[in-house]
C-alpha cells in the first residue's frame, strides 16, 4: 500500500500552484512519484485538475463555511478543504471515503489539531448540499474575471463556448509518423489493438475515442507515433518545408513541432532548433532520439539570433511564439490562475521583438509561420496586423480551411482541438 495520502498530496500540489504560482506540470509529477500505484497517481491527477478547473465554485463553497479564513501555515488545510469539496460535488468518490481520507490527510499534513474543522466543514457541506452559485460569470464559468472580459470582447458570440471548452477534459490526439507508415495503416493497427480512433483534419492527426497509456500504442517506443494535439499539428503542415531547404524552428522546445517537420520532410538540407531555455532543450534531444531524427539544436535568444549564430538565412521559419497559452487551458487549467492580465502586454512585446528579428533571417521568397496557442487577439491577429503595417516586404498568405487574410484562429473544443492561431507570412523578393 502507498504510504503517501493522495488527498494530502493533492492539497500540497494545489497549494503550490494556487498560492505559490508553481506550474501544475512541475508539481504534479513530483508528487506522483511518491505514490506506488497507477490508480493513486491517476486519482491525484484527477483531484488536482478538478480543483483547478472548478476553483471559483469550490472557493465559494469553502469560504462560506469557514468562520475565519485559514492563513499562513494553515493554508494547506484550506486547499485540503477544496480537494474535499471537489470530491463531494464533482466526483463519484463515496462520501465516507472523501471525509475519512480528508481527516487522515489533515494528520499527514501535520495539522492534527485541525481534524475537527476539516471534518466539520465537509460534513456541513454534505448535509446542506447548497446549490452552486451562478452570481457572476466568474462563478458560472470558473475563470478569472479579466480573462472572461477579454474573451467577451474578442468573441461576442462564442465566449461562453470557449469558457465551457476550457473546463472540459481534452481528448487524446496522436501524430502518425508519416515517414514510417501512412495514417490509414496506423489506424488499422489501432483497430487491431482494439483502440477506437478516427482521422483528424490535418494530415497526420488521429483522434482517440478514449485516452490510453502510450504503452498500449503499437510502435510508440519505436517512434511510429507521438502524442500531440490536432491543432498543434497544423504547424508543420502549414510550414510545408520542401526537399533541400534550410529550416529554422525558432522557439522549439520541447520539440513536438521540430520532430513533426522532420517526419514530414526527411530531405531537408538542415533544421536548426533554437530555444532560450536549456532545460527545455533537453526534451528536444530526447524527442529527436526517440524518433531517430537529426537536427542542429542551439540554445539562443530568438530575438537576437545574430549573437549566437552566423549561418545563412532560412527558406522557412517556424515561430511558435511564447504566449499566454490561453488556448490550452483544458490541458493546463493552472494557466487560469498563474496568468495575470498584466502578463499579456509583456508577451505581446516579446513576440513582436522575436518576429521582427527573425524576419531578417528569412530569405526573400521564404515563408514564416507564426503560431501561438493563445486565443487573445493581441497576441494573434492584432500582432500580425501591426507587423504587416510596418513591414514593406511581407505578404500574408491566406490559410485555407476557413481563415481570413490575417491568419487562422482555432478555438478550443471546435473540431475537438486546442485553441491555436496561425499566420503564414511570405517575404516578397521585391518590396511592394
Ligand atoms: C510555445 S513553446 C514552444 C513549443 C514547441 N514549439 C513545441 O512544439 O514543442 C514556446 C517556447 O519559446 C521559448 N522561448 C521564450 N522566449 C524565447 C526567446 N527569446 N528565444 C528563444 N526561445 C524562447 C520557451 O522556452 C518555450 O520553449
């Protein structure tokens, strides 16, 4: 039996993310490692994701039942109460298990003096079963107010769908390795393995009916398939690299799109994968190795590549820009609470600096694909509009599949993908 109490671990993860601004993708695996079996690891993930998805409602349920807010060292117990309330309201965990495990977790968290309070608040909640409040859009949609306002402005007819999609569990998408087999062949193999799946809109995308462990996927270790959302898979397809070309993947880590570009076009002259973050670049090396692919990997600042690189210009550049990640909230619900309204202007400036700098690195006639996993127009359509207004030698190429001339905004949940933005910029040989 595992010695770590799953509820105590969930409270610690939520405390680290919500109060201390740590990322879920860092905290969750750290705590999962302390659990012995897969069922407990999955329960821990379910509790943490759930609390982060439904946080505003849970905060209301708990704060209405606490006479005094829990402060300082007691904050972790506040998070344990959120985890408890989540189980009572949003899961099929039996009530007695939710209550007794929460009390046990209080002891594990070295707060034996608070077991009465934890038991009391959760029992009261169970007894009263108050209706979930719909007093404000923040409560209804479990998002911070600033983000709701931004989405209302950007999508007057669709903001509710975006918010609802953000709180859904995302499906699992695969990317067929086109250099090794056709998507149809791989779909057949999945069928033989009793894994229900269908083809997505982009060429290599496969949508699984239900998520599964990668160990169950035929040929995963041999690199015949990778896990990647359907929206992210448009990047390599839109870049459309040709044999003999020099390609730059400017913000490459962890390397999902780098690998896809190489799978789609094995006859490039070269591919340079750049990222600022040395730790994240290790993942690029790991992904290349698993898929048996080769690229030049460079730690450098894409807004000042000249400082670290003195090669020739590139035929194609993918700029998968650092962004608010507001399109991938369904996969990373912590983004709702980590991101601040004030971050957006800084990100927009960084994207602008990188885009303007990389434009010098593009050959005349070359193509730059600008991508973000954001749904905010400042980072997307408005960014590209501003760039086009001050750049003589750019032509914005319309992207098919329903795009307008200023790029293509995919919204989360539509076509079952994440939210993404793409713009295709061509450098004219002679400025217009
Ligand atoms: C959206 S992620 C890239 C995801 C990647 N393209 C993939 O498909 O796996 C953005 C990346 O930009 C990197 N980044 C941020 N600022 C940068 C800069 N000034 N120069 C280079 N990379 C930067 C971050 O470290 C992060 O890895």
